[in-house]
C-alpha cells in the first residue's frame, strides 16, 4: 500500500478518476446530505445500477474532515457506501481512509477538483488521535469551501428524512395584533361585502388585478418537497397548502418555494390579510387527495371554484393578524373531544378531531422508508413516534387511562414535538380517528395536524366566543373542563404523572393493529430471506415482516428499575412429525441478575447449537425498554438522549443515576425458521395466545428496528425484533404436528406489566 499521511503533499500527484490506496487518519467533523444535481445524478445512476441500486432519487453525502495536522477538507463519500444510513459513520467518528479518488467537477466550465472516499475503516483506537483544528490554504484547484461537491448550487437536506431543505435564509411575513396596524396600502378600498371569495370566484377572469382579502385560516398542511432530480432548470420545488375562508366561502391557498419557510409560523385560527398581490387559478380537484380541503365542521360555507397562489415576491403584501383581531371573518372551527367520548363512540361523520390533554408517554422516534409502489424505496424517510395523552375524563382509570396518538414528525413540527415531554399539557389538532373491528385503536396525525405544547395550549384561540355552530359549544366545554381540572387539581395530576409518566422503548399505546403483506413481499422462511432486511436496514429505522416458523421457547423475564432482568419462567417446546405427544423440558431457572445473553443453564441448552444462524439477542436491550420519569426537572435531557434522533450511543452501556426503567415482565420468544432462528421480544399479554398455537409452523408478524449500526458482518447486531402477532389460521406448507407444554415456574401474581403496549407500529407501510 502506498502510505502517505500528508494529503497536501500527495494532492498534485493524484490522477483524476484513478482510485489511490492510502492510509490517512481523519476526524469526521460534519456530514451533509443533499440532492445530487442533474449531471451527477446521471453519472452516478449508471454506476450504481450496475451494483443493483434501486432508488427514486440519488442523495450524496459530503464529509468535512480534519487530518492529524488539523488540515480541513470537504470530501464526497462514495454513493455506494451506505454507512451513513446504517449508522456506522457519524459525526465525531475517527476513521482511516483506505481508498480515495480525485474527481473533476462535472461542470465543464470549471477547472476544479474534489476528493471522494471510496473505502474506509474505523480507527482501532480513536481516543489516541489528538484533534487539531487550524486554518490552512486550500488545495490547488479544489472546490471552494462551503459548496456542496455533488451540487454546487444546492442546499443541504434534513439528514434524517431527506425530504426537507435546511434553508437558513428564512423569509418573514409581517405580523400584526390588530387591523389598525396593518399597512394601509394592503387594505386600500377594502369592502367585505364586495371583496370576498364568492365574488372573486365569479369575477376573477375579468379583473385586471386581484382585490384585497381578509381570510380565516382553517388548516395548514405540512410543507412538501417535490424532487425533479434531472430537471436542470429547477430540481426541487417546495409548497404548502393553506385552507382559508371568509363569510362567503372557502378555498385553497398554495404557497410556493422560498415563501414556504415564511409561513412556518402560520397556525390554525390565525387571520391572513392578502393585499392584492397574489395569483388566482381555477381549482383542480385531485382524487384521491390526501390533503383535506374542507373545514372539519359543517359551517354553512361552500367551496369556491378558484385557488390562490403566493410566491416569495408577494410576501411584502401579506400580513398575519392575531386570531382574536376584530375583522369581518368567521370564527375558527374546533372539534375538541374528550378521551372518554372518543372511546364510547366515533366522531360524527368521521371528521378530523382536536384533543387537549397531558402527555404521559413519549416514545422513541423511528424512521420508516418512503416507498414508491412502482420503483420501491425512494431514498427518503418518514419519522414517526407514539405519544400517550390523558385528560380529566381518563384520569380515574389507572389501568387503561389515556389514548395513543401516532405522530409523524415533519420539519415544521420538529420543535413542537420535542416539547411534548411527559407531563406537558398540549393541544393537537386535526387528528384522524382510527378504529379496528369497530373499536377505537388510536388517533393518528394527518397532513394538517398542528401541535401546541405547554403554555400555547392555553391560548384563547381554542375558545370560540361567537357560537356560530352548535358543535362549537361542546368543543368549548371540553377545553374549559380540562383547563379547570389542570388548574384546580394540580396535586392529583402530579401524583398520576409521578406513577405513570414514562418515555422511550418500543411501547405502542394503541388497542389494535392490522397485519397485511407488503406489496412486493412474501412469507419469509430462510436465513437468506431475512438477512437482506437486517443488512440493508438503515439506522433508527423499522420494517415489518411476516415469517413462517415454529416457536422453540418462550421465556418470561422480569425487568427491574436498573434495566436488569431475571428469567422467571421458561417453556421449551418440541414438535415431531408423527403428531404424537412432545417431550417438554422443564426445570427451575436461575433467578440471579442477568445481562444480555447470560440466561443460565436453561439458556445454554438453546444456544449451544451453532449449526443454525441466530438473529438478535436473547435478552431485551436497554434501547428496547421504556424509562420512568424519575425527575421532571431534568426530563428534557433524559428524553432527548433516549427518544430523539441523534448520534448513536452504546445501547447497553451501564445506566446512569438518572436512568429508571419501567418495572415489567416481558417475553422472549425463540422462533425457528427452516435454517435459522430469531429471538423476539413479545408482550406478556401475547403469552396466552402463544400457548394456544397448535400448528408446528405458524405465520408470525415481527417488527425489526435498528437502534445501532451493525458490527463487522453481524448484520443483526444493533437490532431488535418484536413479535407482534401470531396468525392462527393455517400456514401454507404446514408441517403436521402438535405440542403440549408445561410451565416450570409460575409468575408472581403481583408482577406488574405494561407489555400490552410493547411493540412498534408500521401500519402505514401496508395500508398506503
């Protein structure tokens, strides 16, 4: 190997497009992801296609590196290297570059070059590398500092979703408390009897210029990014949809491109003043449309046949008024329900609902790969998390109080979602009521959902003074009742949260879920079927699979507040081909404290067999366990480290003094496929169903989640598998046989369990 530790000396000798073997130590200071420009897209797409790459879009990653001398350089990580997605290469890592390539910028007008890292490995002793930072002159003809190497005019995107542009040049829309402080030119000659949406819908084709409007904001959709990667004129489009209305009707307002960030502070209930500088077009209905285009309550208004459009150059003639400003617009429309009323019956007409309550659980944030039914994965991600809310009507029921809400975290919701800590009051709007088998399962975030945490949830915007709609009276009452309870019964609320508030782990606060096959999937039976899912599973990402196998063992493990566990019951099951009675092995298990795979003599019986590959570990990782809120004064730091997307840490590191795990019983189930085995976590309430399984081979639904990057070629390391459900109908290619089983020890009747909620959910992948 041609060894060189000084990149500056070897730069001039590198031949463009010829890989060079080196051994250079770097500290990774920063990683930026972005959309490849059209030229680089076409260049890399051909090369990656030969390696079996299948994605809608090509996202590149630039690494800002420092060598031992402190020299800084921006390099391109070879697009075939998936280590950033897999969580193996993160900011702060110390690496050794093994192969680098000098590449000329694709723009023929620029005689500039940059480096690409083709291959690297982790430094064996990163702590021995002393970090230095010093400004040095750039390499000769190297791309100018600060520019993205694979898209010189591009901007970084969110490194977790790849669906939001990180645009720090934010534009602002003027905000005013009252109409008197609005610039006069915006409302010059405004007359609400004439200047309204209904008349505009009739006259807009005859107008030389639009007239001013004052509109109530009924809903605002999440910001969207549309990628046209090979379009050299405009690669990325941004838009957001706002549902607005006045006393004559309602319509859709579309905000485009750079103006989108200016509307990130626009909330439901606000008042929007348009000063006549906007575009008008004919409304084009799209079916199915996932973006709701009508108010959530019947208000006697009809949609108009036009839609309004705003761009960056129109913002000087736009103003946002406070929700309570005295102007001739209809009152905001709210549809607040209590948790008990939702559990008793669904909302009228399956309308979107609003809810106010207190967060009792905040789950870890998980990524889900966006999917195109034609080409497969797009290369982008959803971020979802589960929270649990309680209100005054559910406070009494300690066993099943509260309601689960599945939230999708988008760019403009990010900060608000990070504020929904356990014990925080909140308002969440425009939620979808989800029922399974005619029963409430959970609530789910819609594209128009907005979050109001903490003091924002007590805003007067949620109380409607003028009751133009009879449903608003009930909505008002639900909000006021919760506020009265929160203020008057503070000691009761404190005691409830002290006992029940928790965060993290794989809890799923919903009652039911649906299982279905992926559009391109099948029932998995072999290690060769499973391995690609483990190998390609990105960091902090989950996937749902259906496997066919038999259960070899069911272990019940009691987890204490330190995250340690002991086996309290173990059931080994054997199946034979003749259908005769099975041999059941039972014996008392060691009740001492256990870590990871130390499961005592009983475990050795199962784990000595090295002839079959085994996926996942036989004890739940601490990353899989939920934590109890021990100290509410420092809950933000604890939830940030446990739940939010951030740098990976050793999931099974020794717990700190602040860690206090939920005391619960969980099951570990060993599933045997045709030529491999999988250890799965299962909730304790699923145990009775497992005992009723009579078929030797059953269909099993499992969720796999990666909480850390894998080590070497052990692709299942850093992952957990959760057994979600056993499908009791016959499995294709069933082997004959039956099983009988006995318990070796009985569970203590006083053992508490929250395992009924322990799972992750990926329903969207199957129902969309």
